[in-house]
C-alpha cells in the first residue's frame, strides 16, 4: 500500500515551511510532505554573479525556485506594522480573513521565529518619527501616500543562511522534503482532493513520462507567484472557484543613493502609492533596495524579468526599487497573466532574451538608449547583462504614462527622482493567479484543498506568506 500523508503542500516557500514549523511546534504528529520543483537552499546559486550573463538555468531558475521561494532570494525584507495603526497597509489580504488584531499577533509570533533562526535584531524605520512625519506630509501635498512601517532586513545572503537552518530543522523533526519534483496534476474525484501526481523536474517537458501518485488527507497550495500560471491551469481544470485577479506591470528604477538618502536613512524602505493623471490607476513603489543591485530572474517559458537585491555586506552606490502599475481586467478579457506574459515576451525579444535598460532622459526625448549613452551616464547600471534599448516599444501607452507621471509626482517630494540619468529596467511584472476563493479556514471550493501565500492572491511578501502558513497549520489542527 502506498504511503499516505496527513498534509501535502505544493511549493516550499515561506507559506508551506512555516506551516510545517507550526505543526512541529504544536506537537501535532502529522505526517507532512512538502514538494518543491527547485533545489535545496544550500544548492541555490545564480551563475550570473560569475558569468555576468543570465544562463537561464534548467529546468528552473535558482532565483525563483527552491526552498524558501523566490521572495527570500531578492532582498529578504520582513514588513511588520505600526502598533498605532488600526489597519494592515502592506502584505496582502490575510487580515480580511482573520481580522487585524489576530494578524498583528501572527506577525509578532512569526517575527520571533525569524529571530530564533538568526534574523537581524535591528529594526529599520522606527527611530525618526518626526522626520518621517514631515516626509509623509510633503508626499500628501503632492497627492501621494507614503507608507512607513518597521522593516527587518535579512539581506539576500543572510536569508540564504537563515532558511538553511529552517530547512534542517524541518528535516530533523520528521518533515519530508521532496526537491526537484513537479506536481503535474491534482487527484480530484467527486469534488474532493485526495493527493497529487508528481514526476522529476528534469522530465518537465516529457509528457510521456509516467507520473507517481502520492496521497494525502489534505492538500495545501502554496505555490507563490512563480506558480501562479500553474495554479490558473488547475483552477480551470477542476472548476476551482476564483474571482477576478490582477497583474502588476512596471519597471525596476535605479538612481543614486544620494537622491534617496532621506528615505533610505529614516525608513530604509519607503512605500509610495499614487494615482497619477490622467488614468487614476494605482501606481506604487515596491521592494526598495538601498545600496543594492538590480538582478534578473527567469520564469516559465524562459521569460526573463527584472528584480532587485540588497545585501548585508556587499554594497553599491545606487538604490533600486520597482514602480508597478496594477491592472485589473473585466469582461470580456479575464486573463491578466497572459497579458503580463505578452508584455514580458515582447520586451525580452527587444533585448535578445535579456532585460532592457533605458535612461529616463532618453524616454523624454523619444529616443532609445545606446551603449555609448550608458558608458557616459552618471548612474552606472548594476545589472551588467541588461541590454540598452527602448522599453516604450513593449510597455503599453497607459502603463508607461502612469509610470512617467508617477516619477514626476515623486520628484516633487524626493528631489532628483526624475533626473534624466536615472535608469528604467524592464520588465518587472508580478504575476498573481486569479484570486482563489477560500473560506475562513482557507479551504477552496474543492473539499480538503487549501490555498495560502502569494500565488492564490492572499498575501504579498515574505512576512504575510509566513503568517498565512502558521495560520494554515492552526486551521488544520
């Protein structure tokens, strides 16, 4: 008789690993299996640091796949909350399911776990309340919201070490971790899930390879943004109830630390939200990396996207951050992931498979950026593999207008934010599945099938994904 688990989790990002941790902590004695298409954390490394070019690792990118997920290998920031706030401003919608007070308790609890495994005790963004207050007031005057919350910065390389300790802890306590394995399908009969069908990741493109069936009482989907496309396929196949989703499309913006020095010093990461003229779309900054490095990462079908890293020890003289425009589609088009993929595909073709970089001043002058322009540019790009070109050929008029108008708005608050030598890298796209409809126990419309984390639209970022895992374990106990 085949082995049967109490809980199978698809994906090994913060959601599933903190769920497994909580089961251990509560002495549940449940048999837990976590399945991951990528590698063990200690085997995750990006060749671009040595080669200078993206080699498009097969079968999966080491930055986007593997133990601890994609977010942990960008810059490792944990977003907390201000005690005086009566709402949760960052991190998704977990609080809409369990309430704000309970979410705050979960954040406190989960933060302590991170500290136990070696997170930096220092909190960024808590010591300059008066200065931050003045910045927020200045932003508000220009129609912008500046969100300030405490940040615990793990750092890209330190996150690697921390999650390595958690990986060992889970295995030492009896959790089964299955790496370099893809979940090819779910096992669903009569509206109830009973397991998954898997095969080795190296046979990803071999439809003839025989899958193995693994059975479990409960199956938890914790696929992250990397698995959003797969999740859409499963929802379509099994009629899992969803609601309209969104896709965030934008650029990674790089500028000198000197321009961002106040926000970097007082807040470490300033989250700026605006609705610029004329479309009134939501535009926001995300994942700010002081003295950081722009990076590339590869998603399904060799789509190359841009991201940013920030290390504890290695420093540049530039700050990078995402500028993202939220796109929500209604009838008759309801495929936000496909839309975002098309934008990425077109930009990749312009860059010969690489990220494209362009000077802000060149966009204003209606010209592409050439290598000779970058060679004499005052802002030196930290992503050496980026190809100079024209991102406006691929990013739509509405999106591009939103980004440029937003940059002008922020320049009135942060002088120099619209300097013509600043760099835009594209594409930066955050894929989310159509939002999976779940109940108060996080159960989907398929019995015994649950959804947590970023992939299904519940959370945004490391801390909230981790919290959703803790709460998932408590729900199942």
